[in-house]
C-alpha cells in the first residue's frame, strides 16, 4: 500500500512560529521532530519510505526535502500551485498507477497530531483492507469531544459486516461546519464523527470517482498522465495544473459519491488548529504549565511557554500562551488564539512583511 | 554650587534589563536617554558639568563614563568598594574642599525620575540658599501619595522663616520604613514627607557632622584627604576605603544631627523601584498601555511593554508587565513586580549566572 501525505498547508494560526516560508507542518512545535516528520514516522510501520508520497508546494519543497531525507526524491510531488485537495489527490493517484500498480492509498494530512499511534495504525489497516476488497471510499472518522463548529460531521448509516475488529459504517450524510445548535443536535443524536481529512481507497477508485464528479479535473489529470516520465512533464504539469479549478475532495467527491464508508476511531487526534490546541495536547508539568525551553516561574498556572531560544520568567500569571521567536513575541490569553489571525492581518495592513 | 550624583546602585528589580554589569541608572528604560543621563540633564541648568561629581563603583565606571561624555574625567570618583552613602558623600565633600572652595553640594541619587523638572530645580535652589546661609543639613521631602512602607518618613517640626517662597521646616524626627499601620497614622496626622535621599549642605558642614557622629569614618577621610592629588592617592583610597564600615548618611548622620531641615516638594517624583513604578510614570496610550518598541494589540489593557528590539503582539491580555531583552523575557502580573527579585534568586540558586 501507498501513503500520500498532503503538505500544502500555509497557516497563520501558529504565528509567530508559522510564517509564509515556514508553514505549520515544518515546525517542531510538538517536540524534537517537526510535525511532518512525526507524520511520516507514524506510518513507517505500515508503509516503507519508497511508497510514501508527499505532495507539497514549490515554496516549501526545499525545506520539506531537507526534513525528510529518507523519502526518495521522486516521491516528493511538487504542485506548481495549490488547488485544494482534489487535484492533489488526483495527481498522487496518477503517480501510483504509473508505477504499474493499483494499490490502496492512505491519504493523510501532514499537520495533525495523533496521541495513540498503534490504535491509529490499526484503524488504517482496517480501512486499507476494506478499500482493497472493493470500490469503496473509506474515510476515518473522529469521535467528537464537543460541539465544535469548525469540522465536517459525518453521519453514520448502516454498519457494514467485515472480518476485522474495526466497526465500519456506510456514510449517510456529510455536513460541513454546522452552526453550534446543529452541532449540539448531532452530538445528542449520536452516530456522528468528525471528518479527519484522512481517506483510504484504491488509486483507480478515486480516479473513477473524479471522472464522474469532477470531469474537468479528470481531463486535466489525463493530460498530465500522458506527460508523466516524458521531457514535457514539467511544462504540462505547470500549465495543466495551473488551469485547474481548486476544489476539495470532500465537496467535490465525498459528498456526492455512493459508496462511502466511515471507520470511526479514537486515537488522541488533534488537527493542531491553534496555540490553544497545542496547550491541550502538550504534556504538562506542575500547575498545568506546558513549557518548551528554559523558564522560571514564580506562581504561573495553565500557561503555554514556547521559547526554544530564550529564557522566560513568569511572575504571577495564568492562562497565557507565550511564544517567542527571534524577531517576534506573542502573548495571548488562553482561549483566544483564534485571534492570532488578527495579528497577522494587522501586520499585513501595516506592511510589516518581515514578520509574515 | 556643586552637585554630587551617587551612582553606586546595583539593583535586580529591573531584571531582565538590569544586570550585575548594568544597574538601573545606566538603563534607558525611561526613554531615549539613560536614567543617569536624565539626572545630569535635569541639574545642568543649576550646575555646570565641571561642578558635577559622580561617585560610582569600579565595575560600572567605564559604561558610566561613556554615557556622560560632558563630565570631566576627574569628576568621576570611583569607589574601590561600595560602603553605603556616608563614605560616598564624605569622599565627594573632600574633593570639593580640595578645589579650594567650601560650597554647597547637592547630593542626588542617580536613579530617580522627576516629572516636573522646573519645580524640582526651584526646590533645590531654595535648599541651596538655606544651606549656604548657615550650618544646616537640608533634605528634600516628598509629599506622600500613600502609606508606603518602603520609605523613610520625615516629621516636620516648626517652620523656619526664609526669604524665598519655599516652605522650610525643622525636622522633628525621621522614621525609617514604618509598618503599614504607622504609615497610615503618619498620613492621617499630616506633616510628614518621604525621605527622597536628596540632601543639600556645605561640604564643610557635612564633614563636621561626620566628625561628630561617625569619627571612624572621619579618620579615614582625613587619611584620604592627605593623599588626594599625590602619587599615593589610589593606594591610600583603596586601603582606607576598604577598611571603612558601611553606613548610610540617614542612619549615621541625619537621624542624629541637630540642625536638620526639610523642604517638602511635589514634582512628580518616583524612585523607580520596580517595573510597576515604571508603568505608573510612563506616558500611556489607548487603554492605558505603556509601550516601548514595536507592537500590535488585539485587545490589550493596562500593560507595560518594554521591548526595544522585538515586535510584541498581545491578544486579549491585561495588566501585564512584558520586558524583552536579547537573552531573557519577563512576563509579570502588574502589581507583583517586587517578586522579580525571586526570579533573580532562582537564577542564582540554579547557577544560571549568564542571566544575572
């Protein structure tokens, strides 16, 4: 089986660590390794490096290649321009078929955090078995921990009998980012999972679905397929890809396809959407402080300190997110890190591009 | 008249800006100029640079000389070792007498902040007139703004008739650092000022008082006086000064002398005892934030941001003191900056001497 890691993210939510030149998945905010290094390490017991493809944009490719020396150069697929997840996945599927094989592909975001890795791999194994046996689009669902409004909600339908231990359901409906009342209704009713953005299917299966629901994209992919491995590959990919419409695989395919299955799982998942999310998943010491770097506290509680290079002293403070970088410092009330975007907007407005 | 600026302070209360190598008076925390530069500029309309003496310790002398290029080199008096204010003032008095003149000396701390400079100079002028006319020890009193327990309280006695506009009183008693109840009593009773540590007297007057109340110190000063201007000056000062007992002019002389006068004044005084005090005296913008450096706020209130070199973004925070330096960052709840000492203690205990 193959793994396709989508590493096209930009993300200003981890400012000042994340910058235009350094998106979230290339940051070491979780520990020693960067997030994409963690993502690769996590699937290595399932997939050897020769079968791990990483799709990324031009501007971050060099750093990504540096961070993943074990991935062969030909497995790094560079999009000339970002066109959301459907073209990205289509491109990866072509590359898999071009290797003369129609195997299952695990499609994985590059920038999530998984706490229980072995459980996670069991779910992926189960999903791969189901996908290999037929023409299903399998998605991994996350058991909701609250009425979050930022995720897609997958409604489970009838269970599908399988040989394995994992529970598999038909997908009855997918509802993107509901309002709070609806999200609460979903939770009360039960049988809903969050859409994790992780998908499992055969390369031929997803291309067939793209042909049906995104024919323009499919036309473009055919052109690229012809050029793969030829002298004209680079040029054709650039012109064809650039002309594609950006569309997500969720909206473009998943919400329309017939044979969509979900395997709900619970494995300490976080999409690491903000500094608040990082505090939530970080190991904490005394008084619930999560600290990276040298620090001294005189009564500090429930703080995140992310300061790899500078000593931080906290005196009498609580519920702060403190992020130090060589040229910018963020101090944010815990629970308000969504508003870090506003800082980035203000920097743009004031033309302080060095900090972006 | 002469001015004697006492610049022997160390001070860890402005950590991380203040360090062993950079005490408070050498910091530019008030604005463009350092505190001692402000202190000198403030008295320049009263005293020309040739008559301004600065007493400092060996370890900070080089930086101080660099900061005060207008002060002649021979006016920088370097104490071989700190022995509190009485020896420091005695040494300065010797130097004034050695110049063949027995003039009034204004004795001033190097590290205070004065808001209303012209009012301040008027008080000093009045004090100098009184001191020049007789043998009084004149001290400048500060009208108390609250029952602070960290200051000395001077009780005013009978008024002394003068020609000028300033009100001059005999000092009835001096009470160092009373407890809160007593301080409140003083305020209720009225007729008390804080001891500002600023004194005005003739050089011969203070030396006569030292002879009476601190005879050992006087003996030492006589030895130094003989050596001044000779080849042996450096050696004699080093050995004699080192053998002196440390004693403050308040405890050693002021509390015992007979003819002590006080001129109370109100001129926006602060002893800049902590980062909280700096916030108090700093000009504030919208939402009472006092900012030094580049910053962006998404709802921030009543914060001090002191970050000359790094952009600081605040999101949803209030009542914080934020101080950034190249190697250390302090974030302290407003009102608790006295506890910054505890950070310095912790650094000492952990052997993190680079930050001291």
